């Protein structure tokens, strides 16, 4: 597209009624590129896109971390509630009751969902305690980030611990 513009110019010495058309070229291509703003929006978008993506993924990952922590607290609380009642799971193959400590560990594993248990499930006292004893269930979890490589930069391990007093067991 030619950048010509047409102007009406009055001839020297003529009255105002006589005018001629004069075509002039606006400017050189370099001047137009330096003066124009054709790619300005694209450049601004390219500069702000990393900041915007970091903000969006940061909100997403922070929300997942909160969900992981709530899920871990729920799993440990359920296991501790199971421990204070003195109940035991039954082995589906043999029909024999599973020891209380293993029952508590199994309840944590059943309620933890997709979370990774980092170390082990610690029960104090190790056998789950007797009636009226204080039982503590402690689990160390490792949060796995959605974005690849973020686990190496920011490893997140957290421990969830719950203590309750055993009820009088009714057999």
C-alpha cells in the first residue's frame, strides 16, 4: 500500500479558488517503522506472558499444596480415630484380625489418596496402646508438584501428627 497523500495546494499568485493537487510521499520506510506501533501489542504480550503464567501456575500449585495438606490431616485423623476405638481390620484371605498397629497403618494408606508417604507411619505406643492410653499417629508426606522439575528446586515434605486418648475398649 503506497503511503501517498493528496493535498490541495494554492498556486502562488492565484486566488483562493484556484488550487492544484499535489501528491507527496509521507516518509521513508525506516521512519514509518520507528514511528509506527504495529507490533507494540505483541511485544508487550511477550514481555508479560512469563509473569502471567508464573502467577497462574503459582496459584494452581499453592492450591494443590493446600489440598494435599488437608488430605494428609484427614487421613491421619481417621487413622487416629480408628486407633482410639480399639477396632481391628480383618484379613480378607484368612479371616483373622490384623494387628492394631498394622490396622492403623492400613487406614492411613486407604485415606491418603494420591499423596506419597515419604518415610513411614509412626505410631506411639508402637502397638496402638491400651484403654485410656494416649496414642499418637505421625506420618511424613512428600508433596509432588504438577509442573515437571519443580520437585528438584522446591522439595516439600511435611509431617502430620495427631494424638488422642484411647477409649475404654468394648469387645
